């Protein structure tokens, strides 16, 4: 007898910033279940799927009771279905752009809970169920937040995140150990250099300090790699999330911390200089979300030497990624499932990227929970890379710990080390 859904439940849970989010449970006829909590972003692109909030006084308007009610209202459509049949029904239930009616947070909670229920019914991990093969699971290379600015640390720096990628690591356990050592070294160096704030923790677990410039952050991170006993550019390299949309204004890029205003071309020139001086292998959101000409210039200048990731640019949308491919923009896509609203929709973006030679980075959000399904997505989809935050804060370490568990308990291989700078564009 086939296993089908016999109940759908939902409730408000809290994310890592104390904001409500949607949690859902999909119960099965065999007694199994799938449960999921969804994340939320601080620096959200304007083209993302719609996160439904109540707008009432409670939680300063950020309650999600309406989204929770919408999940419960979906139950009659879902009961009796196999859990693998849920996503098309969810898509039909709300054909509005970006799930505007039901809320992408409501729809996604059910989508993920159903996927977990499907894996439980099959008696395997979500990662293995998604991978759909008997070979080794591919553990992703971690991209780990070390220094935070922008929307993640009170705009202490214009650039949002400076991250470390342990490019020389040969296992996931070694990769996360090295990344943790760099984060610890960066905090100690910052304190020694007169920034006592470095003992505090930013939104994603990184170090937030008011450095004099963005280049000062690159100097500090490069020094931290060496301080951790690693060789910059060989054992560990730098990734930067520019998050340029956050400081784009009237066609220009305003670096408030440095009191400078740059054109798109001048910002690209600045990034070219950074890449020439520092061991940078990856840049994210180098121009604003709708600055397509600027992105074309950036890709022409940097696309053959570093990974250029579109986040706000692509918002995990097959349509926007297809436009980027057609216009020769970027060479990588950040995959945030709540930007899309459905697991199947996000997976379609991964598939399109792989088919066109773009690398993929599965990513968490600044407002996360202790749920760890993201790690299974990165593994099951063979993304090759994952960006979770830092090695501090339990909503971050939950994902790292899940990957460590998979490495210890399942048949796996690791997407590293990277050789020659650019990450391979297809993890197969």
C-alpha cells in the first residue's frame, strides 16, 4: 500500500533574529512525518518571491499568522497525495507572481516538509533521496563568513561579507576546521588592532568591526589566514559578497564608510585591483540587481579569473538566470530556496545552471533557524558549494554539523580541493 499524506499542520516559530517564521509538519499514513522551518533574509532582492507578513503590531508587523493559516488551508488539497506529488499542487494553488497570495514562506514550508516526509517514507536521508543514485554523495566546499558589514553588521563596512574558502582542504571536516581557525584568528587580530567589538557576533556569526575601508577588511582577512597557519591562496582563499544593491543609488555606488561615489565602471575597476592584490576567488553581487550593463562589464573584466555569483541578480529564478546566460552575465548562481518558494523551482535553477556551465552555491539566509535541511539540499543536488554563515551561532553550526554527520555516516566524496583558482563549473 502506498504511503500518502494524512495531515498538514503549521505554526509560528522564531528565527535567529527573533522574528517569526513559518514551520510546517506533513504527516504520513505510515506514521512518518516531515517537518521544516523556513528562513528569511535581511538583504532581500526586490525580485524575490513574496514573504507574507501580517503587518500587525505584534512582532512589529513581522508576524506570520496569515501564512500559517494559509498552510493549514492547503491541507484539503494535499491529504491523500504522495509526498512527492506536492509541489505541482502548491504551484496551482497560488499562480500569482512570487506566491503573493499565499506567501512563499507558507508554500516553501510545506514543500520542504513534504520532501522530508518523502525521504522518511523511503527510509533514507533527504540528501540521498534527492541525489537519487547509489554512488557517493558530493559534500560541498564551504564558503564561511569571517568579517561582516552591510545589512549583516550595522553597515560597519559597505561590503556585506568577507568570507574564507578553504580551497586546499581535502575533506569537509578539514575544510570547516580551517575556516573556523581563520575566523578565530580574525577576531584575535582585530582585538589586537584596537577593535574590541570583534568579540561580538554579527547576524551570520561573523566579526563586525568598523574598519577604515573595505581594503582594510581584505588586509585583515588575508593576515588572519596566515595567522591560522594557512597559506593565502593555496590553503584558503577569499570570497566577497559585495551586495552592491544595498549601496546603489541613482545609478551610482555610494561607499559611505569611505565617503566615495563610484560609477559602475569605477566599481569594476576597483574590484579588478582587489583581485590582483588579494587571494580572491569568488565575488557575489558585484553590481546592483538590475544593472545588467554593469554586470556585463564586470563579467568581461573578471569572469575568466574568479567566480562571479548572482544573488539579487538572479534570485533563484530560472527566468532571470536564463537572461543572464543569454547576455553573458556572471558565471555562477546563488541558490536560496526561499527566493523561489518551491524546492522543485530551486532545483530547476540548479539544473539550468549546470547545463550552461554556471557553478552553483546553495545558501542560507541571515534569518535562519536550527533546522538543517539546507545541508541535505546542497549534497543531494550536487551543488558543489554551500554558504551558511560563520562557524559561530547554532543556526549556522546546525548546517555544518549536518554535513559532518553525512561525511561520517554515509558514502561521500568532497568537492575539493580547488586547483587553479576558478571552481569547476560542473559538479557531476
